[in-house]
């Protein structure tokens, strides 16, 4: 693929990744709020419910639309899950560090997280989670 074609693919994938991310975030937020309101769970428990509900949206959307990969692929899903859980951990860690240790306002920490975590997640998803690995089926290359 030419440099120009690769650049267009990267821009398309980045844009699609953002749209899928917005959809997954909406599911996360709505399910978190619903769990909190209807089940009376703590904020952390509600956040976990939202996260679990949004994982499927994120995986299926990114597999099919962002990277053009088959969705029913066990190894790929496990790689995605690793990236997702590392992103969750980094999100919590950065937030804790900036707010609890460095005294930043929560909104400022959130601004850092919403830029850094999706960017790192996109790179990890493109280069590892949805990339062809040993044992993947031939002909299922990412776009």
C-alpha cells in the first residue's frame, strides 16, 4: 500500500474508532446510570456494570467497522480484552495519580484521560489486538 493509501486508511480507521468509542461510551454511561438508579449500587459498581455492557459494543464495532476483521475470533477477542482492561487500569491509575496525589481538579484529569487512553488504545488495537497474528485464519487481514 502506498504511503498516501496507508494515510487514508489510518485516518478512516481513526475516525471509525472514535465513532465506535462514542457509541460504547454512551452505552457505558447509560448502563452505569441505570444500574445506580435501579439497583442502588455504589458508583464503582455502577461503573463496572457500564464497562461490562460497553465492551461488546466496542469489540464488535471495532472488529467489523474499524479494522474489517471477523467478529467471531476467540484469540482476537482475548487480545482486545487485554487492551481494554489495560486501558481501564491506566484510566483509573492516571485519574488517581492526578487527582489524589497531585491535587488536580477531576475535570482536568478527565481531560487528560479522554485524550491519552483512546489514543493508546487505538495504537494497541491496530498493532496488536486486531492485527493478524500466528494462528489467525488466512484471508482475514485488517483493512
